[in-house]
C-alpha cells in the first residue's frame, strides 16, 4: 500500500494558516509506475466522491484509471487525517494532512493510497485553500495560488500575502 503525500510550502506575509478547503477538488496527474511515459494529466479527485469497482483489489476508490494493456484498474484513495496508515512511527513527526502554519516549510495537505499508479503532478485551482491572517480574518473565495495571492486585512490593517507557492509529492 504505497502512500503519497502532497506537500506544499510558500512564503507568508501576515498569514497564520493556509488551509485546504473541506471538500476540495484536487487536480492532479498520475503515471504508470512501470512506464514513466504513460501519464494521465489533469484528473480530478474529490474525497466525497467514490468510484465503485467490481472484481477489483479494493471495493471502491476516489480515482480508478486503466492504463494501456492493463487487465485491472489502478486506484487512488484519499486518506483522512485520522487514518492509521498515517500514524507516526517512533520519534517521527506526524504526517497527517492539515493546514500549513509555518512560512517556507513543507507541510502535507493531502494523503493518498495508490495501487498501480503514482501521483506526479498537481495544478492549484481557485478556492482550493483558505488563507487566515494573523488577525484572524479568513479569505476563502477567489484564493488562487497559481500566482501570488495578496489581499488587505481590515481587522489587522495590513496586507496579507502568500508568495512562491510550491508543491511536491513524497512517498511514505
């Protein structure tokens, strides 16, 4: 059961947290681990939407793709933060997905169990994350991290910004 984490980091300006939306529609790319040239780009995954599979190694998944020449579907299942598969081993930090609270540090925002495929890309979209200012104002609508985000926080009388948004997939 290979588990992959989507980790992100950015530079914060007067931001206390960058939080994934509760029912996020993640736009990712996946590849066949046996053939790096066989990639499915821009597939969407939602933790609230399951694909039911018959005669498969899993009962249902959040994504099912069939690569060329394969006899079975390859699957991806989104893991919630409380999943036992994400429990830290001795002296390890928690790898459970959640909000990003530190500027310029990698933090997991999505965990997936993959069988027969590997995630290899991610495209941030509008409204996928909420930005919380240090004064407590929350910006949810129109947050687009494909470019730098900037807004004015009236409560804190300061500019709020998220710059240099980066992502990476890591295997557990």
